[in-house]
C-alpha cells in the first residue's frame, strides 16, 4: 500500500504548530482532514477545503467538504475545478495534481475565522 507523509503547518505560526501526518492512499480527503483537525485541536463543525499550493481561495483545484460540495451545482471555482473530498482519496488527489515530494497543499478551515494550514508532502512510501 502507498502512504503519504505530510508535514502540516499553521500558516501564522509554522514553527509553533505543526504535525506530521501519515495517511494511506486509499483514505478519503475527508478522513485525512478529520485526523488533521484532531491533531491540531479543531472541531468538525465548519466548512473547509483542501487546495493547491498555498493559494487558498485562489486555488485552481479545491477538494471541498462533502456538505458544501453537495450544495454547489457547477463544479467550478474561480477559474478552476472542485471535487467532493468525501469521494476523493488521497491517492486520487496526488495523481490528479501530480504531487511529488516537497509539493504543497493548502487547507482552509472555517471560512469566517480562516484557520489556514499548508501541508508539505515529505515522503511517498510504497510497500508490497
């Protein structure tokens, strides 16, 4: 099975709040963000998305929380695309975005308070 190790850092205090998270390629982005939230002490009661690089609102691709994705109708965001994070695995996202080690993702939690995190892909491990 393939696993991805991400170093997740709080944008406003990256040396004070960061966690290494290892996730299997077969886990959904919704499952990944649940683990991330628990690791940094956030709850699950707000909208969120995972995006490309450190672009946040300007991400070309956004993987949105399932409840928000269900409400959107066109699958497009500001010149890009959006996907259901509950239906997309980490492996599918990594292939779609052609992620390599040291590439970055962004994670925006709670659109009002805007808890901003970025995740650096530290390692991809494949085992038989």
